[in-house]
């Protein structure tokens, strides 16, 4: 036995694995340390610097911490690298690696882009969006649409706040919409134009000043949580409780090559962080909408009577049919919205109250 130990020690010494002068102890050489350069991504969000820390930054921060130096995502807010309307093309070209936005605002060249942002009266509440995507098939439709466009991978969608009006003047009847110059989403603006609204396109960060200078009369872009968070409640006076959609439909996207180039465990980590960000927004918006309507002291609440507002709701159904007539995929999405809204109607109670 002693001979065996001695022979093994001589072998290790000859191999350079026993330090000089070691008395009976075997010391293995330390493994080589190879410097690792982290993978870098640039992500731009549709949200400005005041809103972005709530809607986009939590997921990015969570990922950067959990990635432990393997990868880092640099976050840019609205228009910091490219204008929001150019986000898709910039991501497809690899100028930026990832995007958080709605399809409508970033002018995605896919047939379902019209449904991103606020498609009139498609939803009642924030949780309707993940239900529609995960239980009613919208996720597969979105995934396929971006695969056909090429260069971009759709990852996940979630809901956010409803789309209300916050304006300088009080809106007490449908006629008050006539001539109202509003910052809003492309499809929402197209729909509202039939009631006299004048949609105005501006860079996100210029909107507040535009109200102060009189270029805008207000916004139809968010719920009351954002109005207070981004400073719009400081330049407008009224919040209309009627909304044209119960929840924003927005998604997270990534450049196809950037996605293919990272290992599976980082893909899984990013997806988990995105999902966690959805959860944060669910409670932030839901709680904020209630609290600020009940206790906010900057905006006076107004309501257009239900009998008048029914005209807008009926016009939305006609708008849906017009969109559905434009193509097979659009018709499929509209049919899903109709099916889901019929279920909400039959369920009754809170499910029907937008």
C-alpha cells in the first residue's frame, strides 16, 4: 500500500501537480481563467424616460443582474436611437437588437399591426391581453406574422392601461370631440377621426410642450396612471372615464440573428424576465388606475353619457368588419375578438365593465 501511494506521488510530481517542498499534500494547479466579453444588446422602448422605468426597465434590470456578466442589455427610451415609427426596420437591420413596443406605433410591415396598440373596444381589462394571446391563439398568429416578415422574432405580448382622453377642455358629450387635436395611436386616430378628432403625430417627448403651446388639445394615448406619471396631468385639466379600449396590446421583439446567436439558457432567462415584467405592469397599472381616479387632485373626471357613447361602440363593430374584409389573417383576429367579447358578455359582472 505504501509503495502505491509513493508511486502515485512521484507520478503527480513529475506531472507538475505537486508543489516543491510539499510534505505529503497534493496540490492541483488552479484552472486557467479566460476573460469573457459579455454579449451586448441595445433595446429601445416606445416609452419615454418617465414611463420607461415602469414598463420596460424592470425586465432589463432583472436580466442584467441574473445574467452575471455573460450578457448586458442597454436600454434606450423613446426616439433615443431611432424614431418610434422606425423601430421595426432598425431592429430588422440589426441597428438595435430588441424592442418593446406595439406593432401599430412601430409601423411593423405585418398584416396584424393594426391590432397592436389600441384596437377599438377589443378588450375590457389588462388581463384580457394575455388571455387572448395564450388561450385564444393570438400568440401563434403574431409569431407566424413576424416569421413571414423575416429578420425579427416576436417573443411575448401583454396588456397595459386602457385608452382614455385627457384634455384641456371637459368632454361631456360626443360633440365635444369635434376638432379636438389629439396625440394618439395610428389606428385609434383613424377610428376617432369619424367623430371629428384630428390625430396629430409628434415625437413622444414633445407632446407635453405641444399641449402647453396649444398645438395639441390633449391625448388619447393612455390611462390616468400614465397621465400622472409622465407629467401630462400637469398640462391638461380633464380625464374622461369613457375609453376606446380596455388595454394596450404591446409586445417584445428581438432581431432574429441576435436571438439565434445567444445560448438557450440566456434565451430562457430573457423570456422569464419579460414575463416577470408583465406581472409588475399588471399590478402597477391596475392599482394606479383605481387610486388616481379616486384620489388624484390634478384631473377632473368627466363622462360622456352612455346613450351617446353607444354610438362609438357601434361604430367600432363596423370598423372591425372593415378591417376583417382586408385579408384572411385580419378576419381571423377579428373573429377571435368577437368570440371573446361574446364570452365576456355572457359572463357578465366585472367582465363587461370597461
